[in-house]
C-alpha cells in the first residue's frame, strides 16, 4: 500500500513494503526519484537495517552461534503499517519478534520517520536497544535519484558537487564483497562527473568526508538536489554499468561489513548499551 504526505513544495509517496520512499515530486510536478525497472533496478530507496552490504555466504556469528542475514538486512522486505499518519509526516516502527530473532538475536525497536519541512524531506532513523546486553547493528539509506531528469539529456550531463574539496579513498569490492582495500577516488576535488563505467566493479564507497552535503547538478538545466548526510560516516555512490540505468544512488551508511569477517563484533558495527537509543537522519532538499 502507498501513503502520501505533502506540503506546498513537495509530495512524497512511501510504500508500506520496507517503508520505502517511492516518489518525491517537486512543485513543478517532476518526480526526482528513480523510476524502478526490472531492466535496471526495481527498488527506489530501500532502508538498510540491521545490515549494510553482505557477509560471506550471508552468514555471521553472535557469541559463536551462526545466523543468516539477507544482503542489506531484512527491514527492506517487511510489510509495515504506519504508526502515525499526518499530512506532512509518516512514521513506521517495528520491534523484535520470533521471526526477527531467527536472523538477528537482539531485542530492539526501530523507527523510521518521513517529515516534509518546506522544500526538504527529512528521513529520521531511531534505533533502541530493548535488551539487557549490548546490541550490535548497521544502518543505512539507499535513495536513488533520477539522472537525467529530461529527455535529450545524457547521464554524463550530470555531476556531484561536494560541499568541500575532498581527498578521499574509496573502499573496494573484492570477489563481490567490500574489503579493507582502498583506492584514491578524490584528490583535493569536489566534483564527480557521472559515468556508468565508474561503477566498476560496484559502488564508490567514501569514508570520513569533510562535507556534510553533496549536490546533484546538471550542465544542461538549473536543477539542484542537495543531499545532507552529516550523521553518517560513509557515503556510497552507486548505479549500474548500463546505458539505460538513469539514476544515481547516494547512500549514507553507518557501520559496514569488512574483510569477509563473520564475527558480528568485528565487523565495524555500531553498538547500543542496555536501554540506549540513537537517532540518525538524512535530508533530501530540492533547491531547484
């Protein structure tokens, strides 16, 4: 089922499956999100919890016991019912249950809030540990934005411009898995021109950037989409090496699987103490 929130600037369409943002329509009636397609990518903005990326054979261990976790976690495939519906705000919340315990052995609650604020959509994640032991988790967003926006434009007409000039290495994919292997991606630069071949073999995973936002811009029109990610340690840039993959994903991540490690406490995960909660958010701002 789809839910709609709106204000005078934006309309957001959110699906009950995975609480996934499916459309973000600006005041000119243009949807700025990726149009899902079986030929390219059939998702739009999945939420990654409690896993980012994947482990070897999708297995990991907690206190010596083995568990199977789907790539990017289980939340994105859940059927959900909002706990709050307002004209400009929508909230989903889940807690652990018998099924979740089979793949993720922690007592928790996880809340996702979509809130329109003028010309911006703020996406808020709140994670709480409801158990008596330390809870380990990862968390991320995966919104895909349309590029190009208009006919007779090319993918390479679009580019990313960071808030500041960056010197940053990208974490590399080795044998289909993220590994502690790095390659220079930005060298005192603030611009990445979008090219499908740059996603070889996979996402550009940037860590410890100075910038708190990045703009998606075009050389052919004056559109400006600003993506704020200050609460996250990693920004991944991803699309497909296909000419018809007319989108770019800007993925804010906290916590990440690395070097094929399967012991949960060694993965680079985040942690919460008993009764502790943490909140993270990213914001999509449509400037033009």
